[in-house]
C-alpha cells in the first residue's frame, strides 16, 4: 500500500532518537553489545531487543568502507542484521549503497519493528493528541497500575512474555530494573489487571523530544476485551498530561485496528530497512 510521506523532519528525527534511547537502555546487560559512533548499533545474543543498526552518519566518499566495517564488526557476533535508514542518516544515498553491497530491502522492504517479533509485519503510526478519543469500553473490574518496584516488574515481564508468544524477557527485566522506577525516569511500565489477574502490559518512553508507547502485550486468550486499547489510551493520556501534543507507535497486524480506534493513522516516516544475512 502506498502511503503519504510524513514530511515533518523534526518529528522524524525525534522519533529516531526516542527509538535509539529504547535500545540504549539495554546497553551493558549480559548478552547485549551496544555501540554509538559513526554507526549506532546493537547486537543481542538471541531474543529481544534484537540486532540492528539504528543510526548512520558516514562521509559520502568513504561510505562503502564504513558499511563494510560495520558489517564486519557486527558479524563477529551475529549472522543477521537489520539496518534501519532514517531520513536523517548520512549520506543521502546510504540506502542505495547498502543495496549495492547486497543488503535486501529499501522502500519495499519489511515494515516491522526490529527487535520485537522477528519476521512479523508491522506498521509505523502517528497520532495527534489534540483530541484524544474516549477510553475503550472495558470491564469495571479492570484497572491500570504503574510499575514501581521489582516485584511488579516481574509481573510485567511475565504478562509481556505471554502476550508476545514466548521468550523469557529476562533482558527486559534486567534493563528496566537497572533503569529504575523514579518519577523522572525515561521509561515507565504499566500493568492492566482484571481484578487481581494481570491481563495486559505496556511501556511509555519519554526521550529524544517525543513520547512513544512500546511493548503493548495481551495474551491471545485475553484479547478482544479492550484491555490493550485501554492501557494504550491510559499511556496516551499520560503523554498528553506531560505536555506532548503527538505520539507515535509501531503496530503489529493485530494491533493496528486497536490503535486506529485511538486516533493513530498509518504513515510513511521515510524509514527504510535493509537486511544482511551471512551466506
């Protein structure tokens, strides 16, 4: 499907910085290698948050050498790399040079959030928070609680893992426990309870000039009851309370309609993904 290109470059740059911050939180935990420099990248030894290049800033005249250097360095630790090219990456013809060096992708490449569920198609979406729709209808026994200690974070980890269909999510627990639960933290985590049962979860990230929602997760057996929409709505309300007038999200196929009902629209932020696989 052809989408209208989102032309507010300032916002797209803020989205990229928010995205990078999401991965930076995992830097230094066991099994995660995170590097910032001419290229900013992360390699995870299996599982989330994933393996990808997040930002590139290369001189035009030496772009091919830089590409080869990144692939060589990352290739010591992984056989698969997803290279994201945001509009602000340099040089302007970086995507063409990646394609010329055998990386598949480009404008017709996979639109998915690298670092979540490998190979699962997805969509970038944007919302204007000037007029937030009403909260989705949900059971009167449903409530949302902000995670503020490690015991609650373990419950968040479990419901997130269940919702994403497996995986232990230990990397998330370690990274978020280290990041902490202060009111001025960058990442804030929420659990939705039906009575005393955790049924959905999500993370709000305030960084880079934008606020976004990550990790919205509801187990398959509990979907269709409005829990995911309700927790997303609560996080959007918190984003607006903190003074932001817009937000963005990456949506799975199953979540796209949920977010559309909250005012999100699918857009083309100009992000392109190129994939390297060791032969």
